[in-house]
C-alpha cells in the first residue's frame, strides 16, 4: 500500500457554469491541504492541433464534423503521456473539460451516435471523479450573452445538456452533479469535499482507462 498516485479530477458542464474558476480554486485548495496539484484544460489551444481547433471554434475556418471530433480527441491523446506521468508522480490533475465534452458536443450534431463519438477516447486515463456543474438555462442567461464562438447558442447548448444527461447514467464513472447556481464559495466547498474523498480513494489504485 505504498503506491501513492495523484487523482484525475474532471470538471464538466455547460458553458458559463463557472468551470474554469472552480478548477483554479480547487487546485489552490488541494495544494493548501498538502496535495501536489495542477490544472489542465481541453481543448489545449497551445499545441499545433489545438491551434487548428481554436481557429475552428473562432469560425476562422470550417472543418468537417468527424474530422474536428478526431482532432479534439487527438488533442487529449497528445497530452496523455504527460497526464499519466504526473499522476504516477503523485500530482493530482484538475481538468477543465475532457472526453465527455467531446462526446456531448459532437453527438449533439445530427448523425452522430454516442458510441461512435466515444470510440477515439477509449484508452485515455479514466477520471477518479467527474464533477458536473449543472446550471439551468434561466440562470445561465442572467450570467450574460453567449460569446461569438461556434456552439455558443442556447439551442445547441440544450442539445449538449441532453447528451451529458445520457453520459451521466454510466455507473462505471464517479459522476457528482453540483448545483452551479449557488455562490462561488458554496460550489467550491462541495467540489473540494468530493475531490478530497476521491483523491484519498485513488491513491492506492492503478490508473484505469476509459
Ligand atoms: P472552452 O475553451 O472550455 O470554452 O471550450 C471551447 C468550446 O469547445 C466549448 O464550446 C466546448 C467545445 N468542446 C470542448 N471539448 C470538445 C470536444 O472534444 N469536441 C467538441 N466537438 N467540442 C468540444
Ligand atoms: Na467557450
Ligand atoms: Na471554461
């Protein structure tokens, strides 16, 4: 029982649920309680593949839907060796979006099954905890207008939300639904409790795969 790896903690949710803020606060809290922790986010727009994705999201160019799906997945795979290495070194990773966004966003487009969408991510490190920040559309609307990027319409986000609901039925994953309408501090406290629990449980287990 000497094996102590870091935990893989993923935050998912619809746009404007506060994922990025909560990821940063969680990393700080884990570090303060003595657990090495770092944040990563997907898409990682800094790599070559990430730059293609970024231009696509900014509507600077179009890409065929299957192609862009595979690019998002490739963007996760290119960081996979680093993710595995950090976890093995005992560093917990807080991840802003992961394969579930991949499946939810592409399968919200016509003609894509959940199964096809999941297949390129099979084999990626399996999260020890997936926190889903849930926000009802009325509250989300109060947080301001959507941006100008691709996918940022209430119609598409509604379809994405329905796909996330499907994904959350998977009992082999540790999904925790968090009410993101609460204050930043209340949401943080809940996320921190779930994360400390998951990190304790993960530290003596091998890294599983999706
Ligand atoms: P963000 O940087 O978190 O705002 O995400 C950028 C946008 O890309 C957001 O609308 C969600 C979407 N997205 C994130 N991951 C994937 C993915 O794997 N596939 C697809 N199709 N869209 C994704
Ligand atoms: Na966005
Ligand atoms: Na974000």
